[in-house]
């Protein structure tokens, strides 16, 4: 692998001008990027085919940490990473990395596991897998893949509707399945207990709901993030619309009754009672597969302060939208390739990965 500091792409729209500066190249189909807590230099990159890569931006140092044996067809593979929320404070006790991936052996399933992330000399390695949760997948697509710790210390897991098209098995409105939901679990358990259910989860006392469910009615949440306590999720659409929502406790996000703010099957009456509609949507003239991002908190791009930055995997467009209103979205860049994931460093600066070229870019003025 090699680094490239001077590859720059520049397009200016409205008053906001940004560049994409390549920071890491020669990666294999990146699907997720996570900076080490409190770091703007050290990061881990997940690759769809199973490669977990470490990079130190300050030292031009990149190497393979671990190679997961994964099913990687369709939308499967190594999909998500999350550091233990107390990793920075106590790396001796909580040196854990949580991983969302599809194990190659056995039936098709999402697995969320905890690993010890150990440093030996100048290198990191993974050991001691503890399987937290496994969920059978009927198809190879719409797997979600994001895992993230909230400010409450609980692990949030975004699950797609199980795949095919149009949610043929009705998972997203079926609250007795874990598919099509945002899940919330407590991973601070002893080694013999995979996880616990937070007692303030919204449906713990309702027999018609699985207790892990935090919110339901999602199609394929592809990247979500927290900002000031709010969970901002991008949900990939079916035929016509992509959407961004604030996901709160106990909500029904509408799929497959709705696609964004529109009836999914317009010839049938659709009742929006009790549904939470998105904050922002766009149609097929702008893109076909949304990639959620982050609210910009850095100092380099001052005009983007407090704007949510997001993109599209198919059109390669990158936008900013004012937070929390999500009004006046501005296109920052066009045709930047297959944008698979965004990342944010300790300084609040934003990065984005291009899937096909295997490049991690930084947004700079």
C-alpha cells in the first residue's frame, strides 16, 4: 500500500468550495473507517473482502491487522467497526473492537463480535473473539452493517430488511424479527453472557416486539451517526427515493408502507398514522444509494460548520445540509465515484472512502 498526499479533486458549488485530498490509497473495497478514539492520525479501515487495515497518517504506515474469512457476495462481507466507548480511558481493561461481518462457514448470517485489539511493539492485532449476536439473513443484500456506540454507552446495530426487493417477507413491519430495525443492546456483560437488554428499551415489556428493538421500519440503513445525542440515519431507498431521518426511541420509520415521504405502492391507500417521516429526501435524478455521514465539527472548512455531510454510492455526489433543520442541501461535489462510507476524526474533520479505487479522501477547503 502507498500514500498519496497531492491527489486533489476540486469542484465549487455556491459559496462552499471543498477538495477531496487522498490520504490513503491501494485499499481493497473499503466499507467502513474508524479513527482511534481521540486521534486524527490513526485509523482502521474495513474492506468488503475481509481485510482490516491499520493506517497512521502521520507516519505513512499501513499494514494488515486481520483478514476475516467472510462471505462477500452481493452486499455481504466485513461491514462495520466500533471501538469500545471506554477504549480511550482504559485500554488495558477495554481494549475492545466490535465488528459486524458475515462468517464464511455456515448459513448466511450477520455476526457482531467483540475482539481484543492488542498492540505488540508497533503493530496491532486481533484476538479472543466473543460472539455477541448472530442474525440469519434470507438474502445477500440489505444487511445494514453499521455498529456504533451511543452517548448512553449502548451498542446500536442497524439491520436491513433482509433483502431481495420491496421487503417481500414483510420484515420491517414485523416486530418479532430483528431485521428491518435499529437495535440497541448492552455489551458490558461477563464473558459467558453475550449481551443484555437495556431496561429502558421501548418494547421490553411488549410480547409482540423483540426487546432489542429501538426503532423499526427501516429498509437498509447504510451509515448513521450521533450528533448532540441525535441518531442521524441514512436509509437506502427502493425505486425512487433516498432518505435521512432522526431515529428516536420507539419510532416506526415507515418502510415498506412508505418510501421516504411517498406511498411505496401508490395504487394502494397507505396510512401514515404513527409513522416517522424523514427529514430529507432526494430522487433518482440525484442518486440511487445514499451513504450517511456526519455533522461537520472541524476548523478547516468553516462554512460547513454544523452541516451534515452525506453522499451517494451511485452518483458520487456529496452534499451538505444545515443541521438540525436539514434545509437548503448544497451539492459540494459531483461524480466522485462509489462513495461507500464517511468518517470523522478527533478534530471533527471528515473523510470519505471511494469503494472501487480503494482511496480514503479528506474533505479540505
